[in-house]
């Protein structure tokens, strides 16, 4: 079998003795696990080591595979420039992988490199491996904003490429877990942090990659994880392969989760075809979620499904709550598919004679008129998740200090140009980001002054 082993590992620079200066002793279990991983790789003697890394360049719609013959790196940014790396890339593997990805219509390749230096999420694993084994070539792969299913497909391409070239490989899925485990940690505390870490460690320790694909995006976002996509590529490489999965360690004394899990392939197991199983599994989960949708979300879903299937704009159902008939308000309807935005259209203030009509028309627009996306296809409808944001009154403010990305949305205006951003969006963590994106949507350049700001609260239904 071409895949000799795969490993899920973290990448805290502190774990490197020349950086930690003794602090690394606080994560001794992780160091011990890393040494076991390195020793295992020495025994297996792979021709190629593949590292999937969250800290190479990341594109929203493209997997960047590092090009060239070789690359260098060091830990100078962490005060240990004397720790240096010089690796040779497996150009034959990279070429075949890119060709296969193109054949599979997967957006991946060697274009778009911005920094040829090795990143720390690659170097930390190599730091331990190189102590005991150096007779390998490297393949370095970045992550993307594409759905988890595409990350899994890229992993399948790794397996097929290794088999075609008869290349013995080890895959290192580099990625920390939650960054929000402690109040005194560098990123603070969120209850989703410990929840994510417990769930991901159970999932990976059991080798249950079907659940890996179905993790709620909101949980991943609130937990502040960085490795989930990396782990998913690795899982795809083990598609239809039985594995012996073993948890080597987990700890998080600094407020960031560090998990190490080993996966040893045991042979073909056609029942572990998780990507093929996923649509049915996802639909089952969505069906359960639909049962819990409130009337706002049910109305949005029904409106879009009727329009896509029959080309009809629905009339207001008789069972709509009275509050939706008597209230007038702006509303945004957002659609997601596999955790990725699929459409979002809304109104800042009421333009219909009831909130119910506002939701109906905006739901249809979200699925058919968002210029960023093609119209929703009938086959996509079962996979869509909906949310409805009902806007409260607009309030003029004089300073960004009056904003809070979790609580308030923002409207940026200059003359006739207006840009709006909803509150509490995935990936938006600062007021500066929020305002910048709203300016971009309005077409207001950064150097332009004299903008006005408004804030608003929303009631989110999902």
C-alpha cells in the first residue's frame, strides 16, 4: 500500500526547544507524541512526506501546492533563526497530482505562490522528523475556503497519485485545535472551544471521517480552530481504507488545543467510502434540523423551493404568525451549502407591506439574484441551510468605538454609495474588518474620508 501512515499533529512554535527555552516542558505529552511520530516515520522510511498546512498561502477557491525543486525556511520570526530547513520537493508527485486534480475538476495547482519560504506549520513537524529521518522529498499543500468535501476530494487525489506512481508516502495533517480554551489564553475563551476539541479528538481517535465532514461550521468558527480542513484532506487520502487509529496525546495548557493521532492503514475497506455516504448523512442531519426551524426560516425555505421547482411566488400561508403580518422591517435571507455561503440578499428597511412578504421575496432573490452565484438548482435545495436576519432600527453613530462585530451590523455611506454588513459573521472578528468590507461593498476607497456610519441590531432566525 502506497500510504504507509498518516498523522494529525499540532504546530506550536513553542514546542521547539530553541524557541520555548523551557516553556515547552509544559507540553511534554505533545513532545513525547511527536517523538513517537518521528520514530515511526523513521521505521517506515517513506519516499515522500506530504504536509497539509493552514499557514501556506490560502485562497478562497483554490488549493495552492508549493512549486519548484526546493525550499528553505527558518524560525527567525520566533527568535531562533539558527534552526533552518532546506527541503527538496517531489516534483514528479506534484505534477501528477496537479494533472489529476484538473481531470477531477478540482481547483488546485502550483499557481499563485507569494512566499516560497516554508511556513511554521510545516517546519514544526519537520523539526522532529529531521532529527531521525531525512531521506525523503516533500509535498506542501495549503488549504482553501472551498467546502470540506473538496478538501476530502483532494485527499482522494493524493491516494490515487501515490498509487499511480507507486510512491510510498506519509501524510502529516498539520493543525492546531481550538484557540479559545482559556480566558487568559491569547484568544480568550469560548464555550465552543472545549466542545470542539472534545468532539474532534473523539472523531479522529475513532477514525470516523463521516462525522469530520459534518461538523457544524458555526462550531468550527466559534472554537477558532485552524486544522479541520487539514485533517479532512488527510481523511480523503484514507478513503476506502481500514485504519488503526490511535490517540497519542491531547493537551491545551496555553489556551490552544494540541492533539496528536496516528493512523495506520490496514487494507481496503469499501465501507469507508465517506464522501459517497456524506450526502445521505448530511440530508438526514438537515432533516432533523428542519424540524426545529422557526416560522421565519420555514417561510424562507418554502418560498425559494416553490419558486425553484415551479417558478411561482408563494402567497402568504395561513399559518404564518400574526407578528410577521403586522410587522414591517428590513430582512436578510442567507443560504449556505456545506457550510459555505450560497447566497444572501436583503433589505435595509421595509419595502413590502409585511415582514412575511419581505422574507418571501428576499428568499427568492437570495437563491436567484445574488450576483456572486449562479441560480440555485433544484438538486441543491435539500442541502441548503437558511438563516433570516430581521433588522432593528438604524442608529447613527459618530465613531467605530460604538460598534461591536458580534452585536451590531454596520452601514457605511458616502453620498449615494452605501455598504452594509451584518453582525456576527464567520471570519469577521474586528470592527476594522467590518467597516472595510462594508466600504468595499459600497465602492468607497480606503483613502476617501467623510463617510457616515450607522449601526443596527438583528434578530437572527436559523
